[in-house]
């Protein structure tokens, strides 16, 4: 068990300059430092129970570090038919340092509601590629590459946008921007195609 378990970092909100600037790569010596390892532990602790991905700029540090975890218990709050439509399956906790992402040449796009811990209290429909390939270092500096599809591909695109200084607001369908309360009360159980029609899809 990490000494960071239970501790939470402050999450920056839209308008904080660190969220709107490209993050800098992590140097190899820094990756091996106790400080960066503690940051990663704290990012996981902060993410636990409230989201599926967190990028270092969201906690105020302009570094190319992302943590991701999509546990089964979070997915239990989503209707089974929506999980199938999203192609969402549990994702074990892992770290991406200095990642690069490529959209697969034959990848089509899917549109679903997204939220963001740095745009607290809102949701919007966001088109994303369904299949991507990512290369990165793990938390100990070992390189890896993997393909991702469905919801995991969406998480990767969302979090790597943070490293480029972009929020999902720049990719959303503007007419679909709604409060999280409205989403949970009125829109979360609707088929996405029907939500797009009712919200204007423009």
C-alpha cells in the first residue's frame, strides 16, 4: 500500500494556464526520482472513485504524465446497453509517460457524452476515433506500445489532449454542452443518436 493512499491533489479548472499550454516531456532522471513516483501515486489516489483518467496538468504540473484506471465498479453505474455501445470494458491501472498517439488509418468515429474533472459539473457530446495506437514509457521508464479501441481509445485521446493543452470543449458538439445534473436526470439513459437529434447536433 502506498503512503499516498487516501491523499488527494487539487484539480485545476478550465482557465488555469497550465491546462491551456503543452506539457513538457519528463526527463529520464526525473522519471526515476522519488518525487515523480510519489506524484504518480498521488494522481492515482486523486483519481480513485471519481474518474477514469488524470493528466499531470490537471493537478497543476505541466508534465507529460497520465494515469488511467477504469475499474468494474465504476462501470456498474452505467446501463449495460450503453456499456456495450461504448465498447467499454475494465482497464487496469497504468501510467503513460511522454506518450504519443496515432489514430488508426481505418478508424471510424463514435460520439458519446464526455465529462472532465477540470470542467467540473458539465457534459458534452464529443466525436472521437474508435481505434488508436499509443506509445509511451511506463512509470519505471520501460517503453511499451498498445492498440486501444472503444472507450479506452476515448480515454487516451481525452487525456493526451490535456498534454497538448486542449480540453474536450474544443472538440465537443457545442449545442450538446449541458450540466452534469441535467445529463444524469434527462440524457444519460437516452440512445446517443436520440440525444444528438434533440440537442441539435451542430
